[in-house]
């Protein structure tokens, strides 16, 4: 069946249906790669397979939709945010006003294996407390959160555009690519499945390669290139191993990088180049591990599953030697640890990230690419950012028509200025932030035969958070209490149906 998951306009970690779908896959011990999340309904349909999706994931018409059919969807949304807290993991949306109304529309059209998706969003900051001279509408912002076109199969893709991605097992954050910043323009492909003949012995594989540009305005290098490589392996359904590499290179006015160094950076650091004339690269490499225990499949009882994960990454690559042979190694190490337990309708999650290295500054401050892995000041990876320690705890309760989640996060930012030899120079005051939030999502399918049912129902949501900040910006005495409330209303299924009946569909 055709799957219309309400993710066309949402970031991978935003929508409760995506979270519930992954939780159901874990409960069933499904043989699925969960460390790579995207917003394509076709890709998510392949992830679901023949498993029960539950009421939060909307299926399309009863008849099967073959590859030759046209299908289209338009999903409008209304959003309103109030307060002065900048949201994290929101696709780079900073909500510039004290009162920020937004209108969004997610559209997708597919024919055979071609797919095009676009999601514009218009926001207007009506009151901007940081700009006393601003007039009404000065803080308006028209953004494209998604603009992608290409070939899309349930377990393979090839295309170009921008879309929110999430690589890694982390829940609150991930050390590699997340949806915290504006999505960069990337072109590439991915393939997933088992190897022919020996697949059942070797497990499931997924490989993705993409290359593009960080096009948002920067103060270091204009339009540097970005390369993303991600590989995942499930030797058994309950164990997932991943490796990710992200590279910034070249850019306007910069010399090109040798193709061999892009493939294998055996010369990751450039020395004796004070004028920065030689080609250089900024690297992040990450290994991750996820172990899921489907307890309910093994033992009768209320505990559905337990899961633990670990991400180990380096914010730069250094050259080491095995005899005379050079090889790249991780430097500036960071770690992320997490655990989750599903008990009946409850899911409890805990996560800790340590991005604290005094020599290789995480995400930023490369000798050439000072702004590093950022777009518009937001990091592409973990939302806590550089020189930080973070702790996250959440508890979610899910019912067929509602999901409520309470969570808290503590972030400490150290504020390292420079490191010279063994000496580390830091700002006198650390920034401490304690954020507590509550999220409520509802689904109203509508009465049978009504226009609301044909449209797929409505999904209202409300979220609120309070921040207690001390030493904001590493300034002594800069303490503040901030808040945010956000409301949204979206449809959760297509407006439009396949234009060709199943009997006329061409084989795929």
C-alpha cells in the first residue's frame, strides 16, 4: 500500500509518528536500519515493510499503488510560536520574533520511481526584542525546508536537493549530521539491502554518499564543498554498527583538493602555511553502535524493548604511521551515550554527550574554515555545540490518539578561547542552561465519510519549555529565565489520489 507518513514537512526527529514508527520496529525486532532517517514517504514505506504501522502512520488508498501510478500530496500547516527561546533541532528555524506565526506547505509528486518534494515555510517575527528599530514584518523569513528531486525506491535513492537528515542512533542529538541547522544542498545516492546469495549470512547493509555545498553566508570561505559518507551494517537485526565521515573542502578562492585526499586524507593537517595558500580539509569522523533487546518477543510482560547506543567521533583527523605507512586517525574525541526502555505505553530515554576538547575545537575554528560545520550559526551536528557537556532525560506516553512527552536537558558550555601547547585559555564564566519542556500531540481522524476523513484528519500539537540560563554568553551576572510556547495544526494525509487506477499501472 501507499504510505503517507506525516513527515513531508517535518524534520526527522520532530514528528511523533516517526518516533512511534521506530518504536514499533524495535518492539518487533524488525531487520531495519534505524540510524539513517529521512523525510521521504517512499523510503519510510520500505522501512515499514509488511509490519503493523499502528494508528499514527497513515496508509493511502486500499488498493496497491504500483510504480506506474501518479500520486500527489499537499499538506498545509499553521504554526504559532511565542517566547524568547530559540528551538533546537528545528531545521535552522530560529523563530526571530517574540511572536512568530508561520504558514507551511509540504508538497510531493511522484511518477514511476521519480519523486519531487518541496516544503516552503513563511514565518513573520511580529515582535523582535533584539531590534528596537525594527518595524512590523522586518523579521519575516521565507525558507525552503525541503527541495529534493530524484529517483526514489524504498531501499535505494539517487537525487539532488536539500532535506532534513539525521545520521546516527542518538535521540536528542548526534555527533555527525542532524536537523539542527538549515539543510545543505547535496546530491548523491544511497542503497540498502542484503548481498545476493550470502545476504542472510552477512546481514543488512546501507551505504550513502552525498556531495554538495554549504551555501549560507559565511565569514570564512564562501560556498565551501561538503562531502558526507555514511555506512551501516546490521549483522543481526538487534545490532547496528555505523561509520560516518563529513568533510569540508575547497570553496570560493580556495585551491582544489586532490581527489585522493578526499577519498583517504593521509595529509589531514597542513603545516608551515601561515598565509593559508595550500589546500586543506576540515573533517569529522564518527563510529556508532546500537544494541536493541526486544524483550517482549523473548519474555511475556509489559517491557517491550531496551536499547543502548554509543557514538565515538573525532573533530579532525591526524596522520599516524604503521611503520613507514601513513594512516588517518581520529583526534579531538567526543562521545555520546544513550539508553532507552519501553514499558507498555511508556518510553523513557536518557542521553549524555561530551564534546569537550581543548585542541581540536568541535564543529568550529578550523585554521581555514573558522565557521566549520555550521549554517547560519547553527551546527550541523549536536545541538549543544562546541566545548559542551549535555544531559538529557525524557519520558513519553503514547495512546492511539495522543502522545505526551516530558523532558529536561542540562547543557554546560565551557567557552575555550585558545589552546597553546599544554596551556588552555578559557572564559572566566561557564554558561549553564537548564531547559524543561512538555510536548503534546493529538490526532483526529474525523468521522467516517466526512471531508476531514478524506483529507486524512488533523494533527494539532502544542509544546512548551522554560530555560534557566546563568552566565549567558559567558558574561558574569548574565542570568535569565526564558520561555517558549508553540502551537501547530497540520493535516496528516494526502490531498489528492493516484491518477491512474491500479489495473493501468505499468510494472516497476
